[in-house]
């Protein structure tokens, strides 16, 4: 059984990390576009930045996959809770002497 506060905290944390990664990637892309408009002296820097963007993109992909996994766990937990509520709705009336 999952603790919803823990799951929600992890989802918020992972979402924050994904957003931060996206901001970093966007900034690096903007930096690279600006550098492309300058002379070829920046060629090595651009190559390094593109490599950093590729690494950042891989990290963002990993974080997004973690978010998806957590959301899948949350969905399964919600289904379990729904099933438990349905069972309580079926059983509780019998406990109090009112057949459903």
C-alpha cells in the first residue's frame, strides 16, 4: 500500500526536476542559437554545448520516465482504494444489520 503523501511529494519533486531540466535545456538552446550567429571561433564551445544539451535531454527523459512510473503506482493505489471502498460499501451494511 502506497502512502499518498510520499507519492505526491515524489511526483512534485520529479515534476520540479523535469521543469528545471527543461529550463536548462531551453537556455542552452538559446545560447547555442546566439553563438551560431557569431564567428567560427566559438565552434568548439557550440559542440560542447550541443553535447551538454544531449546529456540534459537524456536526463529529462529519465526524469519524465520516473514521473510516469510514480503516476502508474499512484493509479494502481487509487484502484486498490476504490476496490476497498466498494468492499466496505458491501460489508458495512451487513455489520450494522442492514443487508444491501
